[in-house]
C-alpha cells in the first residue's frame, strides 16, 4: 500500500515520481524530503528543452546524457531522418523515463548519505 500522507512535497512533483520513491519519501522527515526535491529539481530534464535540443541542434540524446547514442545519431544523420522523425513523437517519453531513473538515483544517493 502506498503511503502519501507523510509527504511534504507538492502533489505535482509527487505524481511525477515512481511509487517506490514516493513510499521511501513518506518514511523520511520533512528536511530529507526537501533535500530530495532540491536535488531532483536541479537535475531533472525539461520536455521543452528536449524538443529545443532536438529541433535546433539534434543533440537531444546528449541532453539526456546518452552520448554514445548521440554520436550514432549524428553519424547516421538521424537514421537518414527517419529516426529523427520518430524521436519527435518519443521525446516526452524519453524525458519522463530519464526523470524517473533520476528520481531513483537521487533517492539511492540520499539514503546512502544518511546511512
């Protein structure tokens, strides 16, 4: 069962987090929850910026720290523009997946630091 009664973060942020992260946050004191939110918000990626990187520079995989994939993307000219077109529709999902992985990583690091 998911615990959300002890969350001291905004509902908008809480809804974007994986259930496991929300449950772990509910077990933490408000100060630790604020530390999580600060780090998560500092490092999370924005969908609009992802589209901007895709449109202007073709560097959206680099924006998501996937530099190997970015090099392949450039070498194939965006999969002869087919891959580039498909990414237009995948961008929000790519950003959402990145942010979920980031939330897990931030939680893991916060728990490791707090012991």
